[in-house]
């Protein structure tokens, strides 16, 4: 399944409102507020790459008070769980 991480910049103070909207999308796997250059990080999966692009372009980026996004599409098959023991941090 195509997967992407999306870093989001938003208007100051609108993080919780945007996170609430993002949680309504069925393709959203995880969403969290973060400190640093970006305000929110989103993990999203979809059945096809076209559906993934559509969700990011027409749903995520169109949420009111979202100012910019940076999308990183995961390379399938790299870094998957299983071969090495995962560390719990």
C-alpha cells in the first residue's frame, strides 16, 4: 500500500482543529502535533498512489488554516519491521 508522511505548517493556534479534521480522513494512520519547523506530522496510506495523491491534494491541503505541506512518499520494501529487533523508545 502506498504510504506517505506529510509535514504540515498551519496558522498559530489552529493545530488541534486541524488534527481533528485530519482524523476524520479514513486514509490517516497517525497524526501528531510536533515542535520544530513544522506543526503537525501525518502518516497516510491509500489503496493506490493516485488515491494517496488525491487525498493529500484535495483533502489535507484544502483544510482551512493549513499553510503549507511537505510530502515524503515511502519507498515500499525498505525499512520494514522483521529483520532486526525494534527498539522501544
